[in-house]
DNA sequence: TTGCAATTCAAACAGTTGTATGAAACTATC
DNA sequence: GATAGTTTCATACAACTGTTTGAATTGCAA
């Protein structure tokens, strides 16, 4: 195993190049040139180009998911198995938004790579994203426990819309900045999180009795 | 010009193949084989592969945009230059959702092509989407007129969230169906439109005076 | 029919791609 | 310091890509 020098040089170079130029026009030769290693090193250490991309994405992605679950678990434990919907939603979209937006993150290689991965959708990344459903089910479960009066359908739609706002804002952050002529401050991540959580909460609680003090305990 | 037979055969074959297999692994040779024409015909009639893709996307895209503007204009004229925010939002997301979702559209080639174009993002399509900002500005303007009390920033965020919910639902419709075990009915397009419009409206009107009966008529 | 332009065609081009190979260099163990 | 295992390297491979070429064919007007 030795020093891992070549291996991590490839990972770093690949992440930087993909972040800068996208998956479409970065070749293995570009990567090994940037990393200062031999062409065959990629296949030796990773097996194939797709597995290299997959490893890059998986690394960042499990970090985000772990943080999401950590926040979710903390919230549910504090509330005795039932967390306020705002906190659940914040655990869902917060880590993702914080990982991609913000003044310092915006320029970090990892952040720009994840934005790329969210815009362009190459096969190895798509395969990984498809496995994310089980992860989302945990949030759907927590949301159901938080809003027992709400129908499953409404909960799923709320989850869908929350993810929609978070991911779309990341993906189209440049366009929103241009459209609003800089008036929408995407560097203020916590403001963005608050907006998404606020709207998603309204989507999930509108037209029902106030969750904080449920008056209808009839059918549960 | 003659019969356009070859030209339209290429367009139809390309749209079908891209819809089925995505942009990533469909070559010009696949397209001309499906269309039953010669390989050189693509470059003869379209100039390049990218221009073929661009023409496919532009055709469907201007149809949607025209319908959006038609609905917007009709709404504003009826309201004497100021339309209810719900109607504006419906004009914004309705045509897009109707074009991609629904039981019959879902399987139409055109619909599946547009879903593909929304998932994978190839350069020629991205270039066209970037020109869409001027189009969105018209909706931002209408929304500002509809909600004069609302700050520009809030309006832009509302517009952003409305598009987010519509596009994400289209893009991830399969995942939502799987996650909800079929409970979320994406074939009922009008229900989806209503949900998106409803949430976006809440996002734009929450914490303010009711729009239907504005009490502050100070300016104007 | 003749002539001319538009279209189609087979074939080749020029370049790029990810991957495989086998020898060379290195590293650590005994 | 010889040896076995790991890692690096230059190079070749094989296949695929969009595009071009120039000749053949077609269709229409004179």
C-alpha cells in the first residue's frame, strides 16, 4: 500500500478537473497530466475511469449523508422519537446546501465538484444516486412520525419539494444570481436554508391544525 | 428543398433514440441506422451533431415557452395589467409539467426527450437554456406587479422555488414514484400543477397581508 | 432530352478514447 | 544483499467518434 501518493494525487487532480471543466471533456490523459503520474496508474489503482468517478462522488456523498443522519438522530432523540418538522427538514437540506453554497465553499474544489455532479449526470454517479432511496426513507419515516395527521402522500410531496428547492438552488445558483442581478445572496447559506425549510414546512402544514398543539386526536 | 423526407426522418429517429437511451450513448451512426439514411446526411442537413440536438430541443422548448407567455398575457390582460399570483405561477409551471408528465405524454417521444434533456445536460442544450433568462424576466416582472408589497428578493426566490419544484418533479418523477411506492400519482398532472402552484403561492404570500383584499393601497 | 442543382451515398479521414501489456524501477523482508 | 511483491512506466492496442470528400444519383426546369 505504501504511501498512497499516486492514488491521492489522481483523486485530487480528477476532482479539480471535473469541477472546473465538467465530466464531458476531461480525459484520463488530462487527469494523469495534472497529477503528474502515468496513464496506466488510473486503471491500476481504480480499475476503470468510472470507478474513479464513483469513488470521488461516494466519498463526498457519504459525508453529507452521515451529517444528515446525525442531525436527524439528534433531533429525534431530543424530542423522544418525534422531532419538529422544521428540524427534520433542516437536517435534510442543511448539509447539502452548506456543502455546496457559501463564500468559501463555493470556491472549494469539493463543493464545485458536487455542483458539477448535480448538473451533469454521468452513469457511475447516477448509479450511486439511485441507491439513495433507502436513505430518504429514513427522513420520510421521521416526517411521518412528526406529522401523524398528515397523509403519506402529502409527506412524500413535501419531501420531494424540499429536495427540489435545495438541489435546484444549488444547480441553478448562477442563473438565480444573474436573474436577480445579484439581489439574491447565495453566499448567505443559512438564509437559503431558512428559506427552503420555511417553504417546505408551509407545504407540509398548510390547511391543517397547528402541529405544536394538535387539537384533533380523534382518529390519531 | 424537395420533400424534407430525410431531414424529418433524422429528427424523428434522433428524438426517439435520445429519449430512450440518453445523449451519452447514441452516436450519429445509431441515428442514421434508425432513420434509414446515410451517415453524411446529418452533416448535410444540420451541419453538425450539436446543431441537430439544438434543433430538437429548440423546437419543443419554444412551443412550451409560447404557451407559457400566452397564458401569462391572457391573465394579465384580464386583470388589467395585474394578474393573481396563482395564475401567473400556473402559467409558469403548467405548460412544462403538462408537456412532460401525464399518462399519455409520459410515453410520448417528445415528452421523454424533454425529460432526458432535463436530466442530462449536454453543451448545445445548456447553451439554449442559458438564453431562457430573458423569458423568465417577463414572469418576474408579472410577479412583481402582482405582489407590489413584496420585495424583489422574495419574488426571485419564489420564482426560483416554483421552477425548482416543477423541474425536480419532472426529473425525479421515477424516484418519487418508487419512494412513495406508487402513492404519489404523477399521472394526475393537474394535481401536480395545483400542488406546485399552491406551495409556491404560500412561499410568496406568507407573512404578508392577504393579496385578494389588499388593505394597503398607499402607493398606486 | 439536356443540363444543372440538390441530394444521397460509400468510403475514408483524422483524431480521440479507455484499456491492456510487459518490462523496468522501487520497496521491504529475510 | 538477494528476493518477492508492489508500483510505475512507455507504448501499443483496438475501437469508436464526428466529419469530410468526391463520385453517383435523383428531380426538376428549359
